[in-house]
């Protein structure tokens, strides 16, 4: 995803979902952070990778992971379509 506000917004949404998920251990706070820059071919909008960490029961790991992947895909997809819609309306 693009660095900056987009990555921050997506990270905040994922963190909110983790905090609201009863399967996530509330005593060990979940975290989302930029772990590395993936592509700097466009210096104005580099692509970054987010790393998510949260403690869950082993039996819930796959379900929580899938929920977060689905949420991230939806957020990244909606950001792309919003940008495309804005460009098309110009």
C-alpha cells in the first residue's frame, strides 16, 4: 500500500478491528506498524508493508488472520477505486 495517510488509515482500521475482536488477548495490546519499504520507484508515494501483531489462542489464529486479510484487501481496494473515481471525474 502507499505510504503516508493511506497506510496510516489502513493501519488504524486494522488496529481497531483487532481491539474489537474478542478472540484477541486484550492484555497484550495488538500493534500495526510499517515494517519495510517495498518500492520507491515513485518517491512521492512509496509502497510500504504493514506488520500486524496480536496474541490469540492457537485455535483462533487462522480465523483472525483471514478476517484481517479480508479487511486489508477491502481497505486497499476501496482506496484504489476512490483514487480511480477521482481521476475519472477530472
